[in-house]
C-alpha cells in the first residue's frame, strides 16, 4: 500500500490555440496505490481539483480522471501522458482541440 504526497510545479506550452494561457502550475497530489487526487493552478488561472487513476509501465505513465476549474466546463475528462518529468495532454478551446506540452519539477 503506497501512500505519498507530491509537491511540484509545472511549466506548460499550449499548442494549436488562439488565446494565451497561464503557463505556471503549482501542484499538490495525494497518491494512494494508483488512485490520485490533487489541486493545481490551471491554464485558465483557476484552481482545479482532480481525481483519477495513475497507470504506469516501464516506458511511461498515464493519468486518467476528471478535473474541475476550467472556464469552458464545470467538470472535464482528464488524460495526461508522462515520461520522466515531461507531459502531454489534450486541451479544448471553444471547439478546437490542441495540445498542452510541459515539464513538471517535483520537490
């Protein structure tokens, strides 16, 4: 039974979007086995809460869950693919789908 609290800060770049977004994301995560929950300062400059599952293999990690706090939806699906400290995830602006690329430093 693995339990841990993770403090980090992520830097992101938003690809394929018209608007500019916050690119600095302080983050706190609680992990219990592969269950995850946390808070972070999101791209819309709001606090987001998420809950989900973390799946890890020898090459990468995928977080799948739901997230709150974005301007275009009360609750949104969340999928984040991570390799080492780098991550990629889809994002939506109006009806446009883009990518959020980033690096997360864990303290």
